[in-house]
C-alpha cells in the first residue's frame, strides 16, 4: 500500500464503498491475566486516526495475487461521534485514476531524489507524447449557447470576406464535420439559409463585394445535401481570358474549362 495526500487522489470513480470494522476477538484470546482489562487498540483504529490526522489516504491492492488489477483506497470519513474507516473500491484496471498514472508504476517518494521533487508536484501525471493542441479545440454542443456561438462565428467571418476566407472555410468545415458526426444535419440547412440571407443582403458594386458574393454563393451551393460529405474549399478564381481566346469558364464542379479559338 501507498500513502497519498487527499488533494492528490481527488474523487475517482468508485464501484462500491465499505465500512471497515475490527474483527471480533476469538474466545480464547479474551481470557488474559488477572487485572489485564485494557485491550490494545486495533489496527483499524490506529490506521483511521493516522489517516485523519495527516489528511492521507492509503492506496492498496485488492486481492491476494500480485497481478491483480483491482485497487482500493482507505480513508477516514466523519460520521456520528467518531470517524469511520471506509474502503472505496476503484474501477478495475491498472489506471483507475488517470491523473495518478498506472498504479503499478507508483513508488514511495523516498525512492526519488528529494531535490527533484522539492518544488514539483508529480500529480497529475502527464501522458508522454500526447501534447494537447490549443490551436483547434474540440467542439462540445451540450448547450444551445455553444451551437449559437459557433454559428455566429461563421457569420462574422462571412461578413469579412474575402479577407478572412481561410478562417471562414476552416470554421465552416469544422462545424460541418461535427454536425455530420452527431447526425445534426438540420444545422447545416440552417447555416445554408443564414449564408443565403447574407448573400441576398449584399450591395454588390465593388470588386471586394463581388468577391464576397462569390464566396457566399459557393458556400451555399456546397452546403446542399449532395455535398455534405465533401470538404468545402474556396472557389477557383476565374482566370482572365487570353487574347484570341473565346473565354475561360468555371463549371458547377469547379473545373476550369478553357475554350481556345482557332487561329
């Protein structure tokens, strides 16, 4: 067993909790010498008092085998006039509390260099080779406000087109992928209608406004159900026709069609 601070073990998921009581004394052990009426304190009483005084918990293996994947921890729990000693059974596995790491890898602090642990808290244990990326956070839509915030973000980038085209398509594809993953396809139709209203409200008259309208028109077309599984990329720029060419057209699939006139 290992001793650990209560603040280090936090509140892991437990399968069950049990009250630890001293075992009943055997009849033959109760007969002692005359005058010996005071019995020594039981181990559970000493353990409970020690854990309570130092705010510790005792982490132990549950079972008699060395390769057991069942672990538990003993801790003092106040109740009534005096504290009780509780045994909490953790979920099976070598890592029932991820912030502690794998239980078989734990060792007493005395086995390590004191200088290395002077001002460093070893918990929570950081996984090796798994550095979180803060550039692209995960999407959580447990509340309506989260969905509205993501849609409003796309709307803000749409108003800043074409300067913010990269951010616009990045957020649009991010929302599209998550909506398809959880089956929230109605959101894609709602975003398509939103971008259509943005397109209808444009006052086209400048090259920037025309370019913005082109991006919005392309996004609305790519949010049709037939294109939901495809990443939405920026539209291809319409090339200027060369001298002597009949023209350069971009079809509905985004393929440039060059028709060269005969000399």
